[in-house]
């Protein structure tokens, strides 16, 4: 769980700044926020409070983290 928390902190750095802007969003901001929306949509079902298969949840987080790393390396 600690790894997931620190991966999240590392990943979300900067997204908050884009959301707080009072000026028009840059294309980089838009790209980052679309990525955030896509990732949140993939994990939102995990926040039901009724998790039956915890291994499946952790496997999904691991796969999302791997996808995030590949996207970061491609930047």
C-alpha cells in the first residue's frame, strides 16, 4: 500500500496546479488532465467499499502503474 501511495503522490504532482489555474490551460495541461481522467475512470470502481478480490485490485493497480511508467518514459 505504501508503494501505491507514493506512486500516486509522484504521479499527481502538477495536476493540482493545472486545476487551480485561472488562465487558459496549455496543451500540456489538457493532455495531463485527459490522462488523469482516463486513469481515474479505470480505478473509480475500486472505491465502492465492497472489495471482494483484493488480489485483483492490486493487480490492476500494478498494471496501471506499469502503463503510467511507459507513458512517462515516452514523454
